[in-house]
C-alpha cells in the first residue's frame, strides 16, 4: 500500500533558528527530514507514523567539514560521498570512509547524510560503529541552547536516543589522534553492495612492541543498538595477538553481544561471524 502524499505536511524553514523554534512550539509533532533515504522507503510503503515533516536539507548551519589541529567537525548534512572524497578523512578516519562506501548505492551515498544515519537509530547502520571507535561527540541544538555529548551512550535502546523532541542533531566531532592506530572495518551482508548488514565490525588499536596498549571495537547488527564492546576491549588491553588471547577475547565477545534471528540472518550465524571478524582483526594486529 502506497502512502497518500497529500496526507502529509512538509515544512522547509529558511534558517536553523526557525527550525528549532518550530520544534519547540510543537514538540513531538514535527519529524526532521534530511536526505530521506530511509524515510522515503517507509513513505512509499505507507508505513510512516508521522504526518508532519520538517525539511532540514537546505540549512547551511548543518553543512560543512571543519578542521582544527585537535578535531574534525562534520555537519549533520554531510553526505557519504563527501566523506569518501575528503582527504583528511581518507587519511585519518579510514573506517568512516569505508562505512560510507558500504552504504547503499551511489545515489544513496550522494543523498544520504551522516546525521540521518545516526538519528535513524538502526542497529544495522554502517557508520555508527566507526563513530564509536573514533570516540565521536555529537552536538544537539534547540531553542533552549546547545549541548555536546559523547556518541557512546547516545543510543539507549532500539530506536531510542538521548535527544529531545525539540532538538536537532547539528554536527559530529571526531578527535584527531596523534599516535598511529591500526584500523579494520568489515561489513558482512547478503550481497557485496546495497545490502543491510548481517554483521558490521569496526576496530582500531594502538600496538607497541607487539602489545595492545589501547583498543576500540564496535559492532552493528548484534544488539538492539550499535554496540561498543568495552569488556572485550578490556580483555585485550595489555595482551597480544596470541591464540590464547584471541580465544579468550572471542569468549568475552560472545557474552557481550546479543544477536537475534530475523529475516536477514540467524543469531548463531551472527555470533560466529562476529567472533571470526574479531579474530581477523587481532590476527592482523599480530602481523
């Protein structure tokens, strides 16, 4: 069943202040709408619960990639194509660029936005595991003001987030690491392109003289939210890529994730793949 388009109301404010004022005036009524690569699928299927939408696609305050010596700040409307083409991101944040390449089709990459991928809150999203590994922070704006918070912990449950009904996601900030980290990203899906992930894995580690001094690991499609596996990280710090360490880490990972059976895969398969990707990551570190 297709949606009846005249049944929906779409507003396009000319400024960020106008947008947040509209959200503040009718909290929970207006659904922000950016690239629409997820919402348009629901619209076509007649499954949108909201009837009133706030287009933020032309708000310049949500665009741009800004660089300082300490961090990189990406506007919420930064597209996957813009991420892939940015030289600093290619060099310093390859996991995010890899995630952008894995997201949908070329058309989706040209239109889909980083902010939209975050607030859509899918546990199978491609870019959030990379953002967790990079210790990202996000900026939320409203008529009440501005607040920054760590991305780790932003998602509290399936489709649940620490964002108010009167707030917009404005930007994502990534700290620029001085030390060289070894990085790994892998998405496993039914096809090599245009597939929703069965398991998505992002990892980065600082290795000195064969010892893991620090590590970040995050996975998608293995829990109600995209998950950073801090217990597995703790089990690896101070160790190396020996068979015993890898085996122990895989067991810890199994206790930390909660994959399910669904239309795309099974819990058993997801668990095995997640463990295999962890082993591949750690084996590469050992090399």
